[in-house]
C-alpha cells in the first residue's frame, strides 16, 4: 500500500521538503498530485529522520502546499533493457522520444548503478580505430579506456563526437560493436544535428541516443549519464558487445550539479561547485572499463567545454585526475581552418603504449609517433623563434622543421568530416611527411623500420 502525504513543509526553487514520512530511501521516485489533477514527478535527494527533500523534475511553480498530495513509489529511476534499445532515441530518463514502439523489457534496471570494482577490472590493451589520424596515430584510444576531449565554446567538438561515433571500430576479429551517445543540456538544433547525422549515415543501427535538451529539468541532466551507462553495461556485460560511450557536454552536467547544490544551500567549493563534484564525476566515469571474466567492454569519451578555455578550471581539472589522458582542441588551430583542431602537443593518451605495436596496429607505430611528435614540437619552436628573430635568422635545417609543422597540421591533423582513415593510411601518411628530413635528423626511428617503411 503506497501512502499519500499532505505534509509539505516548504518549497524552495525546484526543491520540496516533506515531513512525517516513513520508510523512504535515497533516489526514490515521487509522484506529486496538484489540486487540478496534474501529476508531476520528483526524486528524493536527501532523507533526515522523518523528513524527505524532493527535487521536482517539472519545477514547483503553481504548487498549492496544503492541497497537494505526495506519494513515494518505493523505487528509483529504472530503465527498460532489451536488445531492442539499439537504434532508438530516448530522453535523459530513458523514455522513448522517437515515436517508436514501447520497449518490452528483458529486465528493468535501476540507473544508479555502481563503479566497476578495481580488483575485477581487466587492463585496457586493445586498439580502437576512430578513423581520426590525430587520435589513432598520436593519442591512441584503447578498449576500456576513459579518454576525454577538452574543448572550448564554439569549437567543433560535436562534429568530432559524431565523426568518432560513426567511424569507431574494433579491428581484427568480427565483434559486435555499439555506440551509446548521451547529450546533456544541448540545444534543439544540436540535437537535430546528431539525430539526422546518425540516421543519414546509418550509424543509428548500432547506436542508442539519449538526448537531454537545454530546457529540460536539471535533475534529468544528472540522470542522463547514469541512464547511458545502464544501457552500456547491459550491452557490454550481458550481451558481450564492445561499447563506446560518448557524453557531451559534461560542463552542462556539472552546472546542473552546482544548481541543485545551491538550491540545497550546501557550502560551495571551488568556483561555487559542490565539494563532492570529484566523487560524483568518478561515480560516472568509473563505470567504464573491462571486466576479467566478461568479453564485452565499455570505452568512454566524455566531452567538456572548458569555461574561458581554462584547463585549470575545476571541471577539466577533476576530469583529468579520473581519466587516462585528454585530447585538447585548440582555438588557434580552428582559426587556421585545421579541422578537427586537435592540439597534439598538450594532448595525451596514457594507455597508448598498451594498444599499439605488432599484432595491434603495426610494429613501427611507437617509433613513428615519437618521431612525428618530436619533429612537430621542434617545428613549433622554430616558428616561435622566427616571430622574434625573423625567418632570415633560421638555418636550412630550421626552415625544413618550420615548413614541416605547417604541412603536418594541414595534412595529418586536418581531415574531412566524413574521411575515415584506416590505421595503415595514418601510419603511411606519417612516413610520407617525414620524407623531407635527412636520415640523421630521424633519431627516434630504428634502421630496420626506416628501411622497410620509408617511401623510396
């Protein structure tokens, strides 16, 4: 028997305090019936003895405190799971929004979930080909890894996300691969871009989209990544699929966290974000990975726009601690019409050494990316020197490096939005670009690889 309460004590912003409650638990769903018969939904955020703090999804405007009835329904937000969720579009709470049929579930799962047990994890060591040279060649993505993309407002991170979602594949064995895409706080226009792009290219067949729009409630934004991972865990660990999870934009998620924290009158931490933001982000990110006794895996690419392009801001700062590297998009490269504008010098994939080499990509991969990185870094230094001293002060060798840096950005980093490069094409392109240097300059490449792969 579900009890009804008429004991609302107070309303503040999107929050409602109910007293005299019994047997209520954290994250339980709530139905609020207004005198007009309108029903609103909420979720328990906090329980203290006989008081429950409830977040209302649709907002608290128009609630008549004495006449409104509250029912706690004894369960949290659940998502209906079956293989039919592939190819479907949902909102942040897991309700279908694509006019498709209702999902007939194999099982219902609470979206709260739990991070993977570190002891049960398997080490990420298998290459995932994204078709983007700056990622595959220099910041290689490995199955089970968490590799965030740090962007800035106005940079084409959404186009990069759609490209990776379209092109990502596991090489070698024929294995089931799926993409679970979660968008938080995006505009209607951005949502249309993702939906039409996935449908037009056929990528929707192996994808699940969760769309939370900017005008949707903040509490739904907090639920979105958890619903995404509930779907990903089902496909990976029960249906033995390899799942790529893409979350955009984690900055909108953290803003929602700050909004709700402020409504709860909690003591703010850095820049007004709650002190538990690190723990909260970890509870999302750490659901990605591989398990020792399971074939499937979850690889995560969270995308966040750095406020004021500041990578010391709390959101990218804390994300960097939890994840294994970062891919950074550069405004300067974007202005130079380099697309995707991936800045390879500060970008880093901490697990790239584990996912490359013979049997995974190619034996020359490690030597090649070390050499490309060194030559590009030297080229950028020479370009800075030329600004100060003028190009006339450069030696002949310096001029080769100067030109190489520009060619590298134009041909290697920059590529078409629908250009899907295989790892062989990426590696061969690297060798072709290094042709401009005399052999003594290529100190990081072993003779046997130079003789075998350098174009004659």
